[in-house]
């Protein structure tokens, strides 16, 4: 920017966006100072480098504004977890399932974890049955991203929300 440009000649674009051609850097700097603007290098790798006469502060402000707007539109998907036990009661099951459904409707991924305690480890098939039951109950709002798998004393499954058509 301005006096930091060290090359003797540049390809210059004026404040209206019109090409001025290849001119000496000093001449471009003088033109920028006359108009009260800055000489900004926009294409450093070109031969000769491309520079533009513009208000650098306004340019940075508009770029920051665009970045904030893009960030605002960005959808952040979170990972939520719902924990079950093999001998979960009906009411607890319904409550946890309702929470999972709410998370999925918000657009979040849900990790369903099932923990085995003590003698429950001997009946892992009951865990797989519970996972199948969860999948069928959530079938209207979710699809299975990762099938149930055992990891030590726990069983995990990932479900993601179904994409809604526009």
C-alpha cells in the first residue's frame, strides 16, 4: 500500500475502475495523493504488479462487513448426546426420545449412547434391540449415520436429521 510498493512500474487502475496502463509507481502515487485515496497492490504476482487507486479504509470495512454477513448465514451443526441404559423405564425412554427428536428438528446430529452396568454386559443383545427400537421411533425425523457399535462397556450410534425438501 502506498510507499510500501517498491517496484519501479505498475499496471494501474484508477478510482473509477478504468485501466491507466503501465505507469511509473511515483506517478501513480502522485495521482492517488491528488484524489485523497490510497494506492493498493491487488495483484502482486503479476508482471508488472497490478495496483488500484481506492480508499483502503473503506475497502477493509466492506470486506469485514461481507465476512460478518457470511458468518451470520452459516449454519453450525452441533453434536448432542442422549444416554440410555438397557433397563430404561418407559417414561424415561419417552422423555429421552423426545429430547433426541427436538435436537434433530433443530438440525443437530445426535449421538445415542447406551451404557451397560454389571450383569447387563452378559445381555448385549438387549442393547441392540433397544437401539433398533430407537431407530424405528426416530425414523420420521432421522437417518442412521453410524450403525450401533460396541466400545468397551458402551454402545454408540449416530443419527442425523433427514434433509427436508424445499
